[in-house]
RNA sequence: CGGGACGUGGCGCAGCUUGGCAGCGCGCAGCGUUCGGGACGCUGAGGUCGUGGGUUCAAAUCCCACCGUCCCGACCA
C-alpha cells in the first residue's frame, strides 16, 4: 500500500477506536509545536513534530521508477521525498521537506555559531547589477534572464556576491568589520543538462555566506572558521565530506576548498594520496613527474618526413629511437576569448582544460577547429609545432621546461622536426602546470600512489578578495583614514544536493538509512493488528510519550499488512522502528529494530526512549 | 549543442511491424475473507494514446513538424 490521499482540512483521525488517542495527543502536539521549533546553538535535538501515517502524504512507490539511475534519485523518488516537475526542477514533498528543514537548521546552527547573520535577498536581480560586475556577459547561457513589462532586463540569481557587496557599500568604517552575512535562498542556473535527480538541477536551495574583512588576516581567520564549521556541518549530516584543493573557476579568488562526498553519482574527479593527506580536485591536482634524461647539447633542428603520421603513438611507432612519447611535444591549439593560442604538453601527457582556464583567466575557451588551425599555422592537427611561431601566444606545461632533443610537428603536413631544444627554439610566453594527473602517479608531496575517485561537491569555500567590493563601492576607511576595499570570502552549501549525497552515502537494498540528525523522523512506531484495541492504545501512548520527550515520531497506524509496513519503514529510512503487536504486548514488550544494522531486540514498552540516542 | 532512446490511466509496461471496440500488472474505491515480511475473491472508478498538421471511410498505429523526458558526450562555483 503506498499512495495515501492528503487529508482534507479538519478531517479527523482514521476510522477505528481512536478517540482516546486524540485526547492524549492533543496536548503533546501543542507543546511540541511551540517548544521545539526554535533551536539554539548546540541543541541536542532538532525536533519537528509527529505524524500519523494514515494522514500523511507519503507516496511511496512499490517499484523502481524508470528514468532514475542514481541511487539517491531512485530512492528519494520511490520513498516519496521528491517529485519531478520538469527537467531540473523538483517538488520537495513533506518527508523531503523535513529532511531539508533539518539540514537548514544544522547549517544555521553552525553558521550562527561562527557569528553569521542571516539575510534573505531577492532571487531576481536587475541586469545593471550584474553588468556592473561584468558577470552579465561572463555567465552566458547559464544565467536565466527575463524582461519585465517595462522592457527592463533582469536575471534570476545564480549566486549573490553582487547583492551582498552592494549592501556592504553601506559599511564605511573598519570599526564595523568584520561581518559574516549569509542567507539560505533559491538559486537558478540554466544547466545545459540537468541530471541524477536532485543532484544537478536548475533550481535549488543554497546556503551562501560572505565574509567581510578589512585585512587579509581577517579573511584568513573567517575562512578557517568556515572550514571548521563546514566539517561540523557535514559531520552532523552523517557524511564523510573530504575537503580538497579546488579551482575557483569563473569566480576568481585564491584559496579554494571543496567538500566532496565520495560517490559514483558524483561528477567531479578527486585525487588523493594513499600515504599522505594530499587531496585535490583533478582540475587542480598535481603529481611528481619523473625526470627524463636529455642530451646536454643538441644540433640544429632538422626536418624529417613523416608521411601519414598524425598521432603521438604513430610517430613513436615509426621512429622509436627519436620519438618516444615522452620525447615528443604535443601542440594543442585553443581559442581563448578569441585569441588563437598554442598550448604545449609532453607527448604522453594530457591537458587539464580547467588549469588552462585558470592560468589564462579566459572565459570562453575552446579547442580551435581544423580549418582555423590550417589558416593560422598552415597544417592540420597531427603535424603542428611551435618552433618559429611568434605571432601567437605560446603556453607550455612545466614538464617541458629545459627539455632538449624533442620532436614536434613542422607545421607542414607529413613533416616533423627533431633536435628541438625548447628554450632555444620555441618562444614560450608562459610556463604553467597544465597537466592532468592520472591514477597511479606519484604524489608530489611524498611520492605515494595517487588514487582517483568520483565525488559530489556539497560545499565550496573560497577567498574572493576585493573584486566585488571594488565594483560595488564597498570601501571602508582604516584607523589612519585610508580607504580600502572590503576583502570578501564566499562560502556555499547546496541543501538538496546534500540531501541526495547523504542518501548516496547511506542506503541499502531496502531503502534509505537516514543519519539521526537529518532523519525525517527519529522513530517509527509500527502497529500490527490495527483492530486490536490494546495495540492501538499502546501505540498511541508510546507515540505521545516519545513526542513529548522531543523525538520526531511517525506512527504507522495504517490498516496494512505487516510486510507492507516493514518494507515502507525501511524504504523511507527512519533510524529506529518500534513494532507493537499483540504477541509481545501481552508481556509488555515491543520490538526495537535499528535500521542501519536491521538488528531487532525485544524491550519493555516503557523503556523505548532508553534505547534512543 | 552532438549522438542515442523514449513519450499509451497514479507507477511500470504491452499494443504500432500488417490502420478497424485502448489493454495488462501494480496501485486506487466498495464489500467479504485474511493479518508478524509487499495476501485473496468479487464488484468498480480512472486514459485529450505528448502537441499540431497531413494521408485515409477509419490513425495509439502511417507521414511531417514541434514539444517534453532520460542516457552518453560537450558544458558546468
């Protein structure tokens, strides 16, 4: 049995002998509603209030929905936590909302705990604001834009640096700093491809905080406090969120740390060392490159015919003595904001495009097309090289520094050059780390073996600097009367994504296993034999007592067979189940089942709360 | 944006090749039997077959266009 109709307003308890239960429940509910809603820092429990399943809208599905690949997608759908409205837009159902509220409150608890002040900013922003920061153009198609009746352009906020920085322009003295501002708001991003249920969507809730400081030291301190708060937050979510070095991407900024939950449903690759604590996003990760023995001196470069050869492997096969892959220069061509740019990698190394974007500061980066390359260089990919090229910028990966005796394309199809001495023969404009790390390589820190795994980004903190405060005029005077732009930091956590990450990390074949602090209910009281007055009475009493004690309790009072109730309880993932049936009740006993282990013990009915956290 | 698949009661699907009463399982409603791991019987309710156009006596089925959804890739605070 699964789909339950929502009760109409004022509808009474289900049929059956429940007058007594209503009487006993009423005072408990009223007290819970006012007594447990407000939660201070370090509150032991985040209680909401109880519910009878017979009146709840918990549309569980008996079968797996089609079109749901990721475990979190499948389970959140099947267990009745979310429903899809359209691609990238999900309705959060009551169970999901309870989890989200708990996530929300844990976040507020911890951010308030480091001095955060909560705001609520508009989701829709005037275009001018984004034009001022330059991001009206930078954000491109990823920003939802709309025109109002007056013809004014607007955007749906993807993030709120601009709005907060504009508010910060009202601060004029160092005496008002530092500040920590945050909000929990809906963000809109026109993702080209929403996927994996609630993991990658176009409309989602984010906690975004912004630190405002006079000095770099102040920023560092707030950054570190956030780092610690995030570790506490994800700890309370019950997930292992690994903090990794990251690229700050299009946001600019320096230090950047992402919090990643390991999952194959994730979309980021993370590199970790097996023997030390080095860990980084693949977009940023480095590794130790073995030194290649080069000749001290090489003769002048020399053309040689390479008919039909277009690949690193082909050249290495054809000329094994001179053109091993680590002796070749791979020349890639990119258009970086329209500038035709040569990018050189060692033949056996791969380019990490995000690194290229980070070092060039480019916004629009794409590989050049064959015809564009032929027009500029006179040859097609497979025969390209940078020797003698002076009219285009050349960026080289640092693994090529100082190399001699290299082979590269001659910018003429079917011809290559040998004896290339990079410093001597190529006008490298910029050296940088551009190489993508592979699994099994040696850690740059201690030489340990690097591992690659997929993760879900649930949080990201980074140091913004003064970019937004400068454009928005958030300038303060220090104690000497000198003006300084406020130094900002930016810190985000995705709420629904966190909910999905928790499910990814905590489920089994039967369903979700909610960690205690984020569980929609702490306990489910499962009644067997709905017709048995004694069972109903005992259930009502336990429900009232536990609710009274501050637990979130779901009373499964549905007239269903036991198998259905057990299966549903496991599916929605309530941490503890208390089963009351006529068999045990005769001797005052109930069954107590722990969802995570599925262990069941018999305990006295009046001792249930002794077994709860 | 490129490649692939799909769109038929709430969910999962068949029917389309070969045009002719819109079906099945689950779920839902009523009655009865049952009741500690997704019961059973009987009786019912529920569908613009994604949308628009075309072909035809007749379209879920054939043709065209569009829309939507999912998967892979590109993309991506």
